[in-house]
C-alpha cells in the first residue's frame, strides 16, 4: 500500500475518482457530493491537486484504490464547521476521502487512513475530518480507526456534521 502525491497532470484523474464516488453515492440514495455531478466542486479539488494537497492510494498490485485531500490550511468549509471547537495551527484537514466502489469492503479504507496517519505524523499534530451526522456507518468507521468524535456542527443550510480528530 502506498500514497502518491497527485501531480497537476493527474487533475482529471482525481476529478474522475470524485465523480465516480458521487455517482455511487447517488445510486445509494445519497445526495452528498451532488455538486460534482452538476459540474461543480465546492471543495476545490482541482486547486488542491495543483497545490500538492491530494494523494492517490495504491494497493500492492499498483491499482488505484482511492484518494484523499489533505489541507494544512483550513478552508472556508473547515472554518465554518470547526469554529466552535477552535483551530489548531498544526492540524491537517482531510477531505474527499475516497475508496473506489470496486475496492470497498476489503479494508482499504482502514489502510488509507493508516497511510495518511503515517504520512503526516512528523508534519502535523492532528488530523481532522468531518462527515454527515446522518451517516452512521461512516461515523462508526472513523471511530473504529481511532478518530475521536469531538463534537458536531452545522453548515449554512443547518445540516449537521460530526467532527473527528486523531492526534498524532
């Protein structure tokens, strides 16, 4: 298993993984990431690739299994959700954590998170992420991977999100 920093030439590949997951979410009845299916990217994944903040995750057969974005500077989204918790200047905010549909249910999600923990352990003091409060499966997944649920917050549409932290 390995993480590889996405290059600017791989921007479209990153966007296609995001769209693939958005389509899978839609098939499961979720409207999460529906902006992607409408040609938008509210979290600026393409910009994150250009800044070197997106990582592809490959399995031992060198197959592209997933990806994640890792911001050391909080985005406007992070500022909104984490405002009441406060900001840690040495935290890294994880977004767009994806395991491709064909690879789900094979422990790659756990491996991806473990790889991110190893990657950033000497660079930041904490990993932070959020998920919809209604997504109990994902909440249990993060808890099962040693992320601590440190609170909840609402976005501008009053949708509730759970906030998770992993101290490195």
